[in-house]
C-alpha cells in the first residue's frame, strides 16, 4: 500500500495535512491542487549534490488571484502548513522549483501571468509573478513600445519577478535588476496586502516611478526573504537606444585579469561602458563550442595545457570581456575611442567587434543578452562535464584587479583539490563584481557528487574566512551562508520573521530564515 | 500562433531526418499512433538531437517491435533538428499540440534542464526521469543509471538490469520512487536471475539487488551508506495472485539482447513506458549493482556518454 501523499510537511500529521488539502481544494478547485507523484515530479529535480528526497514537496498549489493567496495563507496558518513560493521556478543551479525543505507545499504562481501595465513614456512595467521575459518581450514587440528588457541567462523561460526577488542580474545597462525595481504588492502572512513605496497611498499614480515612498524603505526585505508573497511587481525598462555596439576583448593569461579590471573600473564608474560587463574565463565559454571529453578524460580537473588548446582551437581568450556601448552613433563613436585607447595601452588586448565576431557562437549569445534578446545558450555549460550536477558559487568581489586575481586563484585551487574545473566569470557592477562559478559535476557518479558537496562547503568556508561574502546560494547551503554573515544579522532576520509571520508558514529556510 | 513559429514546427515535423532512423514522418506517425490500443496512451518518441539518438531509437523501436507482437502497433517519433536551447518555443508548441500523449524523450543535460521546466509549465505528468552515464574513468563505475520514478509501475530499472546483465559489463542502476510505501512490502514477483536481493534492515522499503558484489560494497558504489545492515530476501510464489498474473504476462515477452548499453536503455525505457517492465517491485528505493567476474571487462565505447530520458504524459 502507498501513502496518499509523497511527503508531509515537518510536524504536520497526515490527518491535518489532509484537512489542509481539502481546504485548498475548496479555494482553488481540485485541478489546481497537485498531490500525485506524477504531477509533483516536475517540481523535484534539483542539480544539487544532495538527495532530491530532501527537497520533495508534499503538494503544489496553482493560484490565479490575490484573493486565493489570502485564503491560502489563512489555511496555512490554521494547519501550520509551510508554503514555498515560485513564480516561474527557473532558479536553475540554485535549487530550481523545489522547496528548501522536504514536505513544504509549493505555491506555484505561474498562472498569475498578467502584464498589468507597460508605460512607453515613463518606461516601466507592472506585472504579476508568472509573467515570463518571453511574454513581456513579445508584448513590447507587438505594441512597438521601443523598450528593452534586461534578463538573466534563462531568459525566455524565466521571469522578472522571481529573478529580481532573488537579486539576479542581467547584462544590459539595467543589469543590476533590483536597482531598477519600483513598487511591489505583497500578501503578508496575516492576509493583509501591502503595497510598498507610493503604492500605499490611495489614488497615487507614482507607484512605479518613485521608489522610496515615506518612512523606511521596505522593498528590500521582500527580496531573498520569506516575509511575504509578492503578487505584483513594478520595474523600469530601458528605452531602446538608437545604436548598440557589442564587443569582446580577449586576453591570453589568467594574470591579465588584474589589468582588465583596473582598465574597466573607471570606464564603468564613469558610465563610458554602461552595461554589466562580463569577464568570462575560457572554460565558461568553451561549452558553447567544444566538449570536455574531446580534450581530457579520466579523473581530476582539466589541466591548463588542455585549456590553452581549447583556446587555440576555438578562438577564445583565457579571459573574454564582453561589453557594449549604447546611445546615438555619435556617443558610441566617442566612447569607442576611449575604450580602445584604454584597452590598447598594454598591447595585450585583442579587441573584436560584431564585424569580426558575429559568426562566433559565444559572441552571438553574449551580444543577444547585452541587448535583452532571448537565448538559452549559456546552459551549454550543463553538457561540459555531463551528469546533471550544477551549483552556482557566487561570492562578491571588489572591482579591483588584485582582489579578482585572489578570488580566481583560490576558487581554482579548491576546485582542483576535488577534481573539478573552474568555469567562472565576473559580472562587473559599478564598484563590485559578482564572481559567478558554475560548480559542474556528474550527479550519476556518487564519488564526484560527494566531492562536489565537500568542495562547495569548503569554498564557502574559505571565502567567508577571508571576508568574501556570497550574495546568493542554492537551497542546500542557505543556512551555511546565513551563518557567515554573523549572529546579529541572523537575529534581525529572525525577529522580522517572528513579527511578520509568527507561525512560520512562508518559505521557512529561505536564506536561512525561520 | 505566429507564422514564424508555425513554419518552424512545420519544418521540424516534415524533416527527412526522421527517416534516417526508420521513423515515420508526421503524417505517417499520426495515422499510426491512432491505431494504438485504447488501454495504452498514444506514445511517441522525442529525440533531442544528441549523438546517442540513433542507438536509443534503435532500442526504442525494438521495444515497439516486442509490443507489436502483443498489441499491433509501432512507435512514431520526432527528431528535433535544432537544439532545445536555441528555440524552446518549438517544443512548447509540439507538446501543447499533443494532448493525451505519452512522450518518451531523450536529450543531453543542457536540454533536459530546460525540458523539465517546460514539462512543469505545461502541467505535464512526469512518470520517470533517468540520468544515464558512462565513463572509463578509473574512479567511477563505468555505467550508471539514476532514475526518479513516480511509482513502481513505471520502473524501467529491473528490465534494464536484466538486459545489461547479459552484456557482462559493470553497471549500477538506482531508482528512487516518489510514491511512498506504507509499512513493509513483500517481494511480489520473481527476483532477477543472477542477482541476490536484500532489504535495508532499518528501512525495509529500500532494496538492493547485487551480482558479483556484496551489499556493503554495492552500497558504497552507489553512494549509499556502506555501514547499513542488509537482510537477504527471497520470493515466495504464493504472495500475490495479482502479481503472478503480471509475471505470467511478462514471461510471455521475449526481450532481445543488446551489445550496446544505449540501445538497451532505449529498449528498457520504451518497453516500460508501454507497460512491459519487469521486476516492478513496490518500494521506496531500489538499486541493481553488477560487477562482472571478468578480470578485464570490456568497457570500450563507454567514455563520455551522458544523457537524460523522460517519460511524460501531456
């Protein structure tokens, strides 16, 4: 005989859970409350080196309205059932759609997919959580609004709400997504609806144009958190520039990262290069063009000699700096001169524009991302080693060459200890850099899976010991990262949680907050 | 649907590449699939444009041939001409237009990451998700299969184990079932020839089938705790008349032999999707571990193959 449910929430009896499910069905209808193994299986796959059983949901709820969500939180409070919200659930490499803890009910908001407003003049959008970038992209094209999106690598299938709430980034001048967020509607655990910023004022028409409102700014506490369920989200869009000039600058030695960063920082801070520049290592770009198994077999990380062969065979630099200029042709011409002069000084840089590199698949997908077009090509990474294991290691670095080199060397050293490759890139903010490393491993190989877990754990330990904090992490390591930020911040997070969600029904475990 | 997408789908479905595998074109496929018996959903194969497509499709077609002998039908298939990463809308349209269909899909890990997301978006039912690898690395077991399976009735592990066993290659298969068992379940069908079967003392719903290897060593190989205690179990024919009937039916199907493990995998996945699985014991997790008694087992052709199989209902 089999159980009625494939998992139960922690501390909830089968009888109580059954009663909660009946109540959910009254609100949503039978077809929108998923409990069978076949229906829930698509929510379970994670790429983390822990058993998927640790993250198996007990049910999934497909809500379509704010009123339904208010009723759902009431039921959750009554039966002490925790919910894990996803918008489109495309947090690949960070835990995907699976909940942080076994037995949590997934509140899947994909059917809340209305584009509520796109203002051409003020260049903003107000959307529901299930809206995808593709949907918004199509809408903007169809209505000829002349606006650009900034999107992360999962582009077409992901959405702006989930990505921004997890503080994801894109590659256009609007690439630091939360910087461009403006106004949220949030269902709180007690069922009340909060509109942040100017949205709290009746009849205000400035909700999506002025972020700060009056009093403490609240939007931030609803990102990477579990203090409420965001049901509407405003953000700014970039007016389509009259001209766009993507380019790549290649360097041949790993130590050149120092020169790259020292050259880029002033250009970035002054706005000459306005977008989120990417400095991608050869092994981050190689999967678009090559297979690991063509160059190396057997255990251990890929040797430098093989990396240099890949570079030669596929016209890659060890570092590949992708950036773009935006504006009128006159502006671009002026800025291009500044860029080429800055990078040309040492004689180490090889600068390629669309004219020379348009046919290069790595350049093509990077150029697409920098102009807010749809592409999923970056996920070729998952074929590099094969086997389906992936975790994003994401420490933050100062935009300073010496720091970047230190982080790269330390990451590479720890990965090599566990036989894993350095597939890394730096995404350049104004003064910071997101150091993004895809820890790729074969999840069908138990030894490698164990090594990947230990490796990731050591990366977090060693980086935090040196004062390098991680800005985002998968659900298996959220508690560990929360610890690295110290007890005072954890207590503040916990105090807020107690005040806003005393029964702990909203996504317990998110960012280590319970 | 806009014209571009319509044209893309048209291009995909009328592709001559389908014929390379003996796969019917769309017009043929649709008419053939309509002849499937009412008791089985219409099944189709989706090949994700990977180097293993051909071998997997051969195994799949062999499974269909076995099925024909019992049910008069064949397996139509679609081969994506382009990678799923470059235009996921194609597959969205394809799946959207194929309601009431059981799809058996095979693709690389990059495409699989996206495909899983699309299946969830479309509210498809995922019956099994298998990750299949081989490598000649000294440190890893040469042939590895890990499945997440909704329920034991969709299990392909037993059938694949029986096929690979004939090859005398080292392999392991792990199946994790989402449907949760209540209490201890008895073994309800004959054990696989050549394998000794054990259950975990602390968790009897976990089963281990070992050939050429002790349960402790098998546990270590598949990443389970090597220190677990295992109890040997055996089958008693009088335990379940329902399963005896199924067993009798299974016995009537003569499964072919394969030299190529990818073909064998294609066969096992499709045969199980068509209801011809064997040794589908209700349990929480089960594993098959086989270590060849050959001193130098032939693992040629194994390095560097990784792919994912799906069985979904839409």
